[in-house]
C-alpha cells in the first residue's frame, strides 16, 4: 500500500483537520532507521485501513512542521486524533510495538 506523503503545505488539512486517528511518520532520506522501519509502517497502514490513517512526512523537505512539534530526532512518530497531538515517540519500532502503541494511544483503533 502506498502511503500518503504529507508536506508542510497540506499538514493542516490532512492531519489536523482529519477525523479519527492519524499516525505521522517523520523520516528523512539519510536516516537508516527510518528506511528500516518503513516496510512495517506500510504493512500496518494496510492492516489499520479504515481505523487509522498512516502517513509519511519527509522532515528534510518540510522543516516547518517538525519545528512546530519540537522534533529532535528521526524517525519520530506522532499520533493525532481529531486535531490533537496525543503522543510522540522518537526511534524505530517493530511492527508489533508500533501497533501496540497506536492501540494504547488511540483506543478507537482497537
């Protein structure tokens, strides 16, 4: 499943104004951990389709949003629900850990 690529320009419309949970993966081309985690993130996007929206965000090409949320490292994952930031984690996670974190943070996904 191809994930939607979010930018500074459409972040407000695609994430903040979205209804339901949105998980944002902030990554960069040079980030090995980001690339390593991407297949698990893409698989999870397919499994959670209809329950949560999972999107990619290239932090190098779009510096405004990471600055807005105080992102200090990559990969960083953000979970929003109905426009509110619920949780933020930095560092790669396995698919299982990622799924657990999403379900704990946004109970509507479970």
